[in-house]
């Protein structure tokens, strides 16, 4: 699918091994520290698509599908898929080629998209760098395709970052000569074939900043579909530079702004205000950056704070900021794993609870966003802007009247006292007399004649306002009466 088609999507990230097993067990053990395969499969995902789609997602991102280091390493098995060895063979722990095709078909039958994680920076090896058997790799079966081993000692030196190896001395990640035209051609042939074989709609690309930029232009062209690249940096200029080659990048700068806002006792609204002011002009197209507040590399929000109000703010920011929202499996269950490998819990151990508070927050927010986009596609490219802020609370608007979402975020947490302040209805895009729905509590109010709207914040919870007249066509947004 194209960038245009992805703009209005919403993505659910699963680690294939950890989301659902073929037997859809909710009790099968999965010890995250052991580094074992836990048994998740493509068939399992197919059986649990209702859980994902009912939450309002229209795409899933799955783990890399290729054949990886088969044996156990010091860091466990390659169940996450980032240690590939044979690009033309599948990791059969996740299922067969038929199963992967069936997943793609099942998604398309529901109008959903398949995004596959791909790695082009490196392969994986179990053993010291000088023991790599290059002939065992496919198609890059000769040392001539690789950079000489060296460690990344200086992250400010881009040629070291691009040409040295990731990993460590026990599991080195042999680094491909992506600047070489033969290597490029081989990758381009591979990706075109992979996309076509499995009818893939989008790519999440690993370790993008470790590869020379010119590689990405031809890779993007060969793939022919939407691709969002992982550029792990809080620097918006650096990250968005890669949007000149790829359709999109993971919105790490947004992630860091949200964490600065939520994660510390001294957090203020300043990082969000600065994000709203600068991101829109720092990127080629901010509306297709993929926003997130958790993924498999980061500490879960709940590992930093058990506060449900802060967790709700994080999800609301993820789903309502400019960009294509991405929610990592388990975030809707308030999972609390800290860093890799603890943050890679099996989703099935939650029992796929659809009554959980955050599951319903995600469901409602995905629906209101989809509704705004359906009413007015310009919602996607409308840059979010603040219409009120104090040290701990900020109100943003996104969208033209009729398809405008006005959202209130705060970092004071669920123990905090209620507070109220005024916003102007004209800034919000509301006419006096209009009925406005708050979708998280499913309550409504009428905009007063003088245009001064009193906003009440309780227990630090976010508020999400949408014109009632625009919501009524889709009662599933929330059961308003
Ligand atoms: C395994 C073990 C770990 C062990 C490690 C050595 O080996 O599990 O316990 O510590 C895969 C697996 C991992 C595995 C690794 C290495 O491979 O999933 O379990 O770890 O074998 C992607 C994927 C990730 C994947 C790989 C490798 C890359 O999402 O799952 O890992 O294919 C770096 C990379 C980034 C990578 C991430 C995990 O590490 O850039 O691609 N993710 C700085 C650096 C970043 C760096 C980050 C974290 O630290 O600049 O490049 O990310 O190490 C901001 C700055 C940033 C800064 C951050 C912290 O602060 O702007 O620059 O990031 O303000
Ligand atoms: Ca490299």
C-alpha cells in the first residue's frame, strides 16, 4: 500500500513469538528472561485478529520473518527475528509460507494491512567475529559483502556508525557493505520478491541510521510500498533527514518529548509545546511519522509508574498526535516489563482481556480518530497546536471544524486534585450552542453563548472532545445517550 493509504491507519505492533499461539492458549508459560521461543505463530495471530480489530487497529506490524541463528546464544534464541542468516528462508518457528500468506489474506479480508519488520544492516552470528562462516549465509555468502569487524566507539561519527558492527563479542552482527552496488541490488531483488510473495503492505525497517542514506532511496523504490524506518534518536532534524529517502521514520523525538512530560516528577508541558512548535517544520511529512510510547526496546510506561492516569495520557498522546499511531501489544493491558528482555511479555497471559481499562481507552480513541479522518481526510495533515497550557496541563486541537478533536493532557497523576480552566470555543473550533462529546467518559455539554468553555480535569485524566453531531453516525465511539 502507498503512503497515502497508510496516512489514516493505526498500527498494532506484535512480536510474532509473543502475541498468540496456534492453540490460542492463555496459560502457556513464557519466561521472558529465559530467551526461549514461547510459541507464538502466524496462525495464532489470525485467530486473535478480532481482539486487534475491535480495538480499532487497521494494520499490524509483525517481527522479521526470515531464517535466524538456529541455536541458543548467550542472549537466548533468536525468537525476536533480528539475527537473520538466510533471507530466502522463513523462520519456521512462526509457521510456514502458507501460514504467512494466510495471515496476509486474513488481514486483507478485514480491510487491514500487514507491516513486516525487515533488517538490511546486518546478519547474526553466534560466536566471535573471527569465527563467522560467511558461506553459511544467503544470499550474502562471502566475506566480500561485509565490512571488517569493528565496534561502534563513537556515535557522533557517522562513518563509524555505518561501517562498524552492532552486537557484541558473543553475538556479533556482521555488517553489510550497503554502499556497494552489488549488495544494494541483491537487497532490492530480495525485498521486491518478499513484498510480492506475501502481499505485504508496509515495512518497518530496522537500524536505519546504521546504513548509508543513499541505500534507502533505491531500497524504498524496490519495495514499492510504505516504509517506516527505525532511526533511534531524540533529534528531530537527524531523524527526519531519513524521510528524504523513506516514506516515514519511527517518531522517536515524539517519544522522548512524551516521556519528558510524563515520566518524571519535575515534568512540565514544555517538551510537548516545543514538539508541537518544531516538529511540523522539521520533517518532510510529519503526518506519516509513526508515533508510539512503547515498543520492544523501551521500558514499558508502567515499569516507570503504576499510575493509570499517566498511562492513559500516554496512549491518548500516541493516538491523537500528528502521525500514524502505533501501539505495542501489552500496552493496552498495562504491562509493566522494564527493559529488553522483560518488556517482551506474552500477550496471551493477559487472557486478551477486553474489559481492561486501557483496552477500552484505545478502542474509543482509535474510533474517534478514524471518524475524524473519515469525515475530513485533512485531519491527517492538520498540524496539532496548543490552545491552552500551564505547567502541567495542555490542550491541543487537531482538525478543521466538524472533524476537530480537542484533547487535554496532564501529568499530575491519579492522586491529583481536580482543577479547571477556561478555553475559548472559537479557538477550539466550536460554535456557541454546539453539543460536544467527551469520548472517554461519554458525557456531553453545550458550548455556552459567550464562547467561554470551562474545562474540568479530574484525577489527571485526559479529556478528548469531539462534536456530538460528528460522532452520532458512529455510536461505537462511545455509547452516548
Ligand atoms: C541482545 C540482548 C540484550 C543485550 C544485547 C547486547 O543483546 O537481548 O540484553 O544487551 C535485537 C534484539 C535484542 C538484542 C539485539 C542485539 O538484537 O531484539 O534483544 O539484544 O543482539 C533495533 C531493534 C531491536 C534489535 C536491533 C538489532 C535493532 O528494534 O529489537 O535488537 O537488530 C540501538 C539501535 C537500535 C536498536 C536498539 C535496541 O539499540 O540504534 O537500532 N533497535 C542510543 C543510541 C541508539 C541505541 C540506543 C539504545 O542508545 O544512539 O542507537 O539504539 O542502545 C536519546 C539519543 C539516542 C540514544 C537514546 C538512549 O537517547 O538521542 O541516540 O540512543 O536521547
Ligand atoms: Ca552498517
